[in-house]
């Protein structure tokens, strides 16, 4: 018999454990991996917390990704309904629209093409580490390293002129600032899209060697191309920047793991992705009645997927609450699963595989310059978790 619905989605992380999911999610994963959940607008839908069920929902096309069909699970924001996805935002589309966009972009983000960017990632990383050394301690690692490295990479990949990058960063700062109102965040997104619309026109007139220029030869309209560019710029920066900052924070709190990072960066990155799960929550809506784990999900009901809980599921990962960089963390859901699995995951891997080892090689005495409890973290309601600032220092030779 199904128990009473949860009153709301658990968001509060355990005190003193900034890397761990809310305690109630772990309890649910072991006792009720599929639970009824009351959404802020009163809708009674579902919450999935186990790895097996999360993977099943993400792979099942009977569950829609269209924003406007789903109820929003995060309490306290006053969001009663979501608008349709902006043009070009593939995360909020279903086939065949999603298929059309994805087919055009997949060839631009192949494993081979992203690995060819390794040398450039090494150059960009070295440049920013050099600047950190010149500046001297202490620094905010978010501003000095975690944000600018992926910003340079995604801007170069898409063809954003160097002179415009500070403008682009300003829009992104408004969109990701937890103190920004929804209206301010929307204004920031709109301003970024307007900028990309102008950039698209420039690429059509004078194409260069970049993804946006390549896409001007496709059947995408100017509006669609600007939407795709805006989506890729936003998605390609915020996630990797927060992984670099929060991952460094986790490593500084687990210094015995740094040797394993240096020995096998690729495996270490996969474990950090699993352990931190910064894109912590997904939403789907049932397009038809679906049988799941012995229960019927009715058409129109929303289902929330806790990625952070799924990646800490002991049925899938032994001792899941331990950061173990020797672990083979294959199968984690940090990049999602199914047709919406992150398009830029290989670029993110290249950036992290280069950046983490280089940081700790250049600054072997790196440490926090503030108490861990004073590191400001993103608010629980934000879609991407991370550190707003990461104050660090090191011994100067």
C-alpha cells in the first residue's frame, strides 16, 4: 500500500556535510525508491530516488521532458507552472524536435573532436594558473580559475570574440546569481540571446572556424541558431565551472585522495561527478499511463528524479557516501541518461581531466583560506549546485 505523499521535496543537506544529499533522500532510496510527492502547486506526483528507477525513467520516452507539461518540484519559489522551453533549449524538448537539433549538434561534440581540444585546454589552464601565481595568495578560485577556464573554452568553441567575453560573463553572472529575482534572471537570459542573435548574423556574413559558423550551413533559422548558441553557452559554462570549484573543495577536504587524482585523472573525474552530482534534480511528465516498480504513473503526472540520490545508491555503488577516487564510477547519472544525456559531456571531461591535476601540481600546498563552514554555497533551490566563492591560499616559495 502506498504511504501518504511527502509534504515537499527534501532540499536541506546535513549540517557540516556540504557534499552530501539531503538525509531524507537516502532514507527514501532504501525504503521507498518510488514515493508520492506533493508539489508546491498542490499537484501530487512522484519522486524517484534509486539508481535503477532513475535510469529507467530517463530512458523511457513515455516520460516527456517538455517543461510546460511538468509541475515544478522546488518549494519556496512561487513557480506555479513552467513556460515552454526557449527556442534551441533541447533539454525541454521531445522528439521529433529534439531529434532534429540533436542530430545537427552531435557531430560537433564527438569524443574525437573534444579530445583534440586537450592541448588548448592545457594552454588555457596554464595561462590562468600563471596568473594565479602572479597575483599571489589568497584568491577566490571561482573567479581566478574555475569560471574562466570553461568560459574561454566554450567561447572559443562557439566563436565568441575575445573582446566580448566580459559582456558574456556579465549576463551569466546575472543568470546564476542566487540573489537575482526570476525577472532579473530572465532579463539576463534575454540579453544573452540578443547578443547571440547579433553574433549569428556576423557568422553568416563572415564565418570562422567554430561551431556557430558550421551551423550557419544547416537548415536552422536565425532564431533557432541563436537559441542553440545561447543554450550551449549557458550550459557549457555553469556546470563545468561549478564542478571545478566544488570538486576542488571536496579534494581539499579529502587531501589523501589527491595522489589518486594525479595517478588517474579520468577515473577521478568520474568519481567526482558521481559524488557531487551538481545537476541534482530532473523532472519528467507522463505522456500516458506507465507501470513503474509495481505502481501506475498516470498520464499527466509529474515525476521528479533525484540524480544526487541515485548516484549515492548503495545498490549500485558500494560505500556511496565515501569519495573514493580509486572507484570505477561508470554508470553514474551525473550527465543524465537516454536521449537527453549531456551533449557536452566530453568537453567537460577534457576540461576537468586537465584542470584538476594541473591545479594541484602547480600548487601542491593549496588549502582553504577560510573555515570550511564559511565557504558560501549555492542555495538548495538552484538547479546547479556549487560554491559561489572558494577562498584558497598556498605557500609562496
